[in-house]
C-alpha cells in the first residue's frame, strides 16, 4: 500500500495551485476544489478516454453528496471542496468507478510531481498569428501598428499625439503667430 504521507504531499500541491498567498492564509485547513482535482487526475493519467472528466464530476458529486448528508461539520450543505479525508473517500469512489484497486489510484496520485504547466503559454495557431503580425500585408496606417519584428507598438501605433497647447481646441499652429505677424 502506498504511503498516506505522499498522498498528503500531492493533495497539498494541488490544493495550493492557483491560489494566492492571501487565500492560503485565510483558511484553517487546505481544501481542494473540483478544478484542481480534475487537473490532478489529468496530470496523473487517471482521466483517460474511458474515465472522462464527466465521470469524474459525477464521482465528485456522489462523494460530496454522501459527506454532506452525514452531518459532518467539515461538509455543510452546498460545499464544493474536499479536505484530505474527503479526498481519500473520493479516491475510493474513483477506484470503484474505474474497476481498479484503491492502491493503483493511490500510486498514480502519489507519483505526481505536482501541477504541470505544459502547453500553458503556447500560441494556439502560430501560422495565423505570424500572418496577422506581418507588416508586409498591411497598407496605410495599419502598417504603422507593428515594428519590424512583428511586435505591436501599442498606443504609439494607434494614436497620433497632438500638441494641444493652442488658444482654442483644435488649434494646431502653436507658436506660428509670432513668425507670420512680426
């Protein structure tokens, strides 16, 4: 049987994932929500083509339903997160749904390095982005929106800065009166 200490480490890593320092200190105990549970199960390979996220969501709802009906003070009605003991019950439910042993699910969860960040900042369609930022395809004012490397210039490329220090709004000949009348 896999050590429970490793399960606690995996639980801690995934329950902290995506939470700010303030959010972590506002609670007495760590709890993990369904989003982070799904991430854990995908990262460990438990969610696959046969055991989908829909089935995982059903198992989460089933276990939360059991925990909230037993009157446990850690699981009031309407709660959507698990503490470590409820998470262990969820692992039992997942093992039953997949028709595998509890130890097999535990070993996969315990073997995780933590939340993966692969493919997070990848461009969805690089060819499309390259084509849209290539200034050779643009004419007129649109050509000025990107530099030679295809990087956007921001406000510089969209707005012409005007010197609005004339007498009235729209006066663009600041300093020209003295030149023409003296």
